[in-house]
C-alpha cells in the first residue's frame, strides 16, 4: 500500500515503478519462441539460423572431448523441430536441446570435428524475423590453389569469376508463382560457367556454388583470391511497377570508388592483400595520401575497363532480349567496388514482371542468357587480350567469319584449312549447329 502521507510526486513515482516492475515481470513470463531452425552448407562453413518471434540474449561456448558447441538463448522456448535438418555434409553429428535454469533454452551441437564458431543476432527486417545466426567455420581448410590452375602451356588463362547474387537465407527478389531470384541467378551462373570454361584460353570460377549466403565484401574478396580478370555478378531486377522489363548492365560509379578508397585505407592493416592488389607495387612504406592517390588511379583504370566489357556484354544481350536501358549504367553497388578487378553487374530481367518471370525460370532461356553473356565477355577479351595470356599468344581476335545462309561448319573448316574439331574448340561449341549472322573465330593454321 502507498503511504498516504507521501508527497503527490513521490506517490506518482512509486506507482510508475510498481507498474514498470509488473510490466517487466509479464515480459519475462512471455518466453521468446524459436519458430524455425534452418541450415545451409557453404564450402568453408556451416550456417545455422534460429528464427525468433522477438529479440533474445544468447551466449555461445565450446566444449571438447567430445567436441561440442553450446548455445544458450535467454528465456526462450523451442517450438520448431530440428529432426529434419540435413547434417550429412556438415561438421554437426547431432542437435540436442533442453531447458537450462528453468527458463533458458540450451541447444547443443554434437560435432564430428572441431570448428571455429561465430554467432550474432539479426533484428527483424521487412519480412524476415529476428534471427540468431551461428556460423561454424571449418578448421585446417586447404585454400584453393589458383596459380597452377590458370596456366595453359606456360601461359595463363583469362579468369572470369561468376557471382550468383543472394543465396541461403536471402532469397533476393520474389516473382509471381514463387520464383526466387537466388535460384534463377544460380542457374544462369552455372550455365555461364560452362559456356566460358569451354572457350580455349578462359577459366570460369563460381563464387557461390550452392544455396548459401556470402557477404558482399566476401564476394569481392573471393574474386580477388581467384585472381580474376573479370568479376561478373548475376542478378534479376525487381521494381514496384510490374510492367518494368528488360536486361541491364551496371558498373560502379565514381562516387562509390571514392568512398571505397577511404574504406580501403581504414582496413589496410586487416586486408593487406587488398592494398597489394594495386599492380605489383608494395604500399607498405607509402603514406596514406599516396596510397589514396594510387588506389584512385587504379580504380579509375578499372572502371574504364569495366565500362568497355559492359558495353560488349550489353551489345550481345541486345541481340537476344529486350534491354531496359541501351547503355551501360553506373550505380553504387557494393559488390562492384573493387580497385583492381574489372567488375560488371548483370540484371537479367525483371523478376516482378510476370512475362519475364516466366522466361527467367525457363531452363532454355537461362542457358541462352548465359551463352549471350559469354559471347559478350569473350568478344571483349579476344579484341583486347591481356599481355601474357594464352589468348594474346594465339592471335587474340584472329580471323573471324560471319555465318551466311548456306554455310556449314565443315564447309567453313575446309575454306580456312582447319579441322572441324579445332573450329568448335576455339569457339566453345558443344555441337555443330550454327546460325546465320553468328561470328566464328578461325583458329591459326
């Protein structure tokens, strides 16, 4: 009972304090519910995501003999099942859970081998709930060796890093009929990988090989680790108006380059390979002003090369599908901010347009889109083969033949005194099918 003799203001304070205490007690009594548990496997880590109906505190620690990861979620209850999680290709042997301290949820991950765990919380965003993310990074992973893989008879291949946008818990844009951007772009990326990789002098590498998420800066870093000559990011547009349609090609804007210079300077100690990417020049003994100037010069040259490649790709796309804009556009895409690797972002169409959504989910369209992307990329590098590459030593653009009505592959081969097999190989052809207007590179005799 509140004392009658207390001043009115003190009485008011006590009433508010009691009300707040009761409110806190009621809040604590309502446990946070874990509504879903999802898992994705990436080449170097496993991601476990807990979907929550509200924010919650958590703690994570590891135990050995045997190896385990323990996650304590304060005041939580598990409403979802963990029985359906696919653990076969992960370091997780099993998942257990129990009530800890009569109110907290304890989840125990029994492991097949030791991992380096990392956890963080994500607040509710648009359609995504509050989430607790646990990443289990593989230990003693052997890094991919790329130097030997890009050699052809002592001369290097042109490496194209292909990045399928989104993935894992990030579906990207959603179209009618449940079509998801992450699925469409991965299919196109895989087709592009095949198309580029079969062209002599080229080596294609997928940044994302499956359904998992890679942070934007992680994608850029992977492209650099692959020693890429070109970074291609594949996406599918979404817009508020369903009638918006057409493919597009983007490169980074100069404003993005300027902000990235500041970012690179701040992270120089943590990302020494990034600074070392400015040609073969070591920047360790240079002051910050000079480093900034060198990065600006590198970024300017990289943007120029990106625009050239983007124009070649846009021209190739324009012969196959409707273009949203008939010129290469520049925008502040984080995944394109790379000071030393030319980078382009392809919007393959508007997934929010019903007609284009149907095309984007069609495997034949996905393959044709990839082939036209490959033609644009290859055409650029054949016209401007990098020094020291196999392409530069084998004639670059070489002779070219435009298919006319009545032409056959065997007839073209006989005309230029080359074999059909060599003709198909140098043009990356899986079959002998040709079409009027198609341009073929003629190999050296």
